């Protein structure tokens, strides 16, 4: 044997293996094992076959011989070395806290039909039968039930080739059976024909690749704090599923395996599965319920999907605007008045345009200001008023005047029916000159501090402009004729109150759209003057949507409201007229909150196209009761039931029975 190549002893060989473990695993535990195996005696150094002891020679200039702790090798591991590494890894892993240790209960008592886990009674069920047809979201009532529950689903893909061969044989057998029955003159068997049709359809879909085949297992475990409640809950859930022809059984005598199958470790110990292709499998997707409950805001109603409360703050949405669509008597005004009453409690100012005198009782109850806009009323609004710039909002001197001139041009067009381009240019010039008479120009600083002109000033200016005489004559009924005084006097009202209602019921039909336009413009003037959390309710908005200029003005208000901390609620029962307007759909898309109550058959289709409603949701809207419908907030929507306490109902209800009961008190 050559010098320096003495054979290794068993101890050295073991040490070398452990050194390799330390190198490959880089674990301190392995290094400590190596150190422990070393002995301090000189026998650890170069023992020969003859038993003599000698220093292992180290060539000059070479590095010190490697110790077991610093062994580096490129040699391929032997089977013995691999076994040692695996044994070391197993020892190491046994000392690590795993997910099983974390989720393991304190105690577990297993009976034939239940499991008692850490003081809770649990029972696991498996689904063993499904109907021929199954609706989407069929599992939602179980998921949303108010109970503690674990649900596990296991999906096993199956090779399509195997299923295709089986289906081919099955179709052949069924077809042969049908022909035999026909030859014997037997009455046709609908079940046999349905099975043949289903098998053929599935074969076609599998062949096209539009469907795949799976084995599907569904287990659920329910938990209660006593045995009686466990039995009640078990029957309740079995009843819910049974109503959809989905049959489930408790996993008696296999309760431990069944319970383990619903523990979140993705292990199916029960192994009860049923055949299912892609379409019905997709209907089991469990995450379909929406929840609109937050820690801030007001109560809007009850979530009909899971009986949770719908509580949120509309001002937390991208914008605070809303639209409400419903037939007459469906509860839209009731819902809005509830929102108003509850919003006032949180410090929100509310302004209402009331075409039918529905809000007077609520306004008087909360101590608000009720303004009756009529020809005989003493309350007036001057449409020429200019807003005071809100603090922190930078506007150039001419911006305020220019914006108001555009608004007034729309008002004149609304009053006169229409204007030609030439007449519109004349009106624009006349408005600039009218303000100039009061010392207000596009260069005037703080124009709101000047006395504003009136409608009569405008007609006087028009009389002195070439081509303006005819326009002045047409406007004369608003300054000297039947409607004089209504829009031709200085403003004598203010909105410094929690709730202000503008009632336009007593106005002539031809004046309603004009009055709504002027009132909203005045409200917009006040809103721009001071930033404050406000809500503007425009009831019967279809009146404004009948005219392009008023519809455009309402859309502009909705689009800009967020900047001034304003939420606009647009309410209408005439859905068709609203959506036919070129500004109807833009108003809807610029409203983050929508409430759809009971609808007529004619209104369901256009709403279905706008809101992408399913057939089930359309059916719900057609058959909803009073105060029931769909509630949209941002990207979520739920079925809602609007509720009110007895005291709230007496204040906000316009039902004749409730009104008489209140008056007779």
C-alpha cells in the first residue's frame, strides 16, 4: 500500500458520510453529530491496517487535510450515503412544527355519527346524488346559512378517451334497448330516451372539447355547541339541499375519515365521488355571495341572500351619486325618505326637489325648510345669482360668469322651446351685456359681491339688440305676463338648514321642467359656495329628461358633484323615457349606487341590457314585493329587502292607510 493511502476504519467511514450530509444539507445538527463522533485520541489520525499509528503525510505547500466538518466532494453518492441523508432529513423534519400541529384540536372524541372537537359537536355529510339539471349558485343558501361550517370539494380530472369509449358502449346499449322495446310494441320509456339524449350530447361536447369529465366529491361538516342544535342544523341543511334534489347523508361509522376530509389539508379520506362534467361542476363554485356590510354608514335594508345587514356610506364610493328605478307603488320614495332620515342623523344636509308634495311630512318632522314654488308663493329664486367660490377651490375671475351664462342660455332655450344658432348667439351676447350693466364682466374679481341682474334686465337688453326683439317678446310672459314674478325677483330663500324641500306640485305642467332646472341651478350655486356633505334628491327625474337642455344640465351636475362633496339621487318610474335620453345612460354610469325595485315587463329588458341582469334577476324584479329589489353599490350587488321601524314608517310612509292612521292619532 502506497504512503498516505491508508484504508479508512468504520468510524472514519461513518464520519465521512456524516460530513457529506453536513455539506449537502448545510445543517448545524449534522455538524454537531460529526463533532460528537470525533475522538480526542491520537487514533483518529491515520490508522494503518497493521494497527500502527502514524501521522498522515501532508505534501509541502498543500493545504491542511480536510476535517469531517469541511469535507467537499464531487463524488456521486452511494446508496448508503443517500439512505443516511434521508434518515438525517427525517430526523430533522420530525422536530419541525408542521401545519398539522397548528390546526390540531385540543381533544377529539369520535362517535359513530358525530365528532366532539374541543367542546364543539360536529357532523360530516357527503353528497351522494345530484339532479339531472342543476341551477347555478345552488350551494349559496348553504354557504350563507348562519352557522359554523367547513366545506370541502375534491375534483379529479378523468381521461376523456376512457369516458368516450364508455359512452360509445353505453349509447349502443341504450339504442339497442330502445329498438327492442319498439319491436315488442312496448310503450316508449321517457327515462331511457332522456338517458340516450344526455349521453349523445355529452359525447358531442367531449369530442369538441367544450366539456371535460371529472369525479367530484362534496363534503361538509357542521358545528354546534350542543347535540340538540347539531341535529336541528343537520336537518335544516339536508332540507335546503333536498329542495334542490341534492341528497346528502351523514358519514356514519366513517366519521373520523369524513371529518379529516373537511380539514384544510386537502386530503380526501372518504372517497365518495360522483361523475360530473364541466358545466354542472362550475355551478358548485361557492364564492358567489356579496356582502355590503361595513363599519360606517347607514342601514339600507336586509340582504335577501344571507339575511345580513346592508350598511355602508355612499360617500365612500368613487362617487356619491345614485339612481333609483321602480314602478309606481313599489316603494322608491319610501326607500329614499328612509335614506334621508338616517343620513340626517349622521350630519348630512339634504335638499329635495319634490314634484308631488311627498316630502312635506318628513321635512316638518325633522324641522326642515319647506318651500312651495308656485305662482302665488312669496318664495323666489333669481336664476342670475352667482356663486361664492368655495374655500380651497381655485377659479379664474371669468369662469364663474362664463359657466352661469351657459346655464342661463339653456334656461332660455327651455323657456322658449328652441333657439336657432343665430338666436342663441344673440342671447349669449345679451346675457354678457346684462351682467355688464351691473358691473360684472369676465375680468371682474369677486363677481358674487355685486348685485345680480334679473330676467327683466335681460329682456330690456334684448329689446335694444338687433334681432333680439322677437326673443324679448317671447320671454315677456315670464316678466310681465302670466308667469311674471316667479323667476323675475331677487332670491329671498336660503338653504342653511339640515333639510330643504322645494315643492313644485302647484306649478303648471309647462313650468315644471323650467322650475326644476332653475331650482337645481340655484342648489348648484349654493353647493359651489361652500364645501359640505350634502345629498340632492331629484324625484320624478323623467320630467327633466324630456328636454335635452335640462337633461344635459342634470348630467353635468351628476358628473361634477363629487368635487363639491355632493351626492345626487335621481329617481324615476318612467325607465323607458329616461334611458332613451342621450344623457340617461351616462347618468347611470356616473352613479356608483343603483337601486332597482319592482319593474314592469316593458322596463325589465332595457334595464337588463344596461345592468347586465341575468334571467333570474329579471324574474326577481318582475315578481318583487314592495320594498324588494336589487341593490348595486360599486362592483357588488345583492337582493335587498327595505325595512323600517314603526316610528320611521309613520314618518316616511305615503300609503293612505298609514297617513290616515297618523292623522287620527
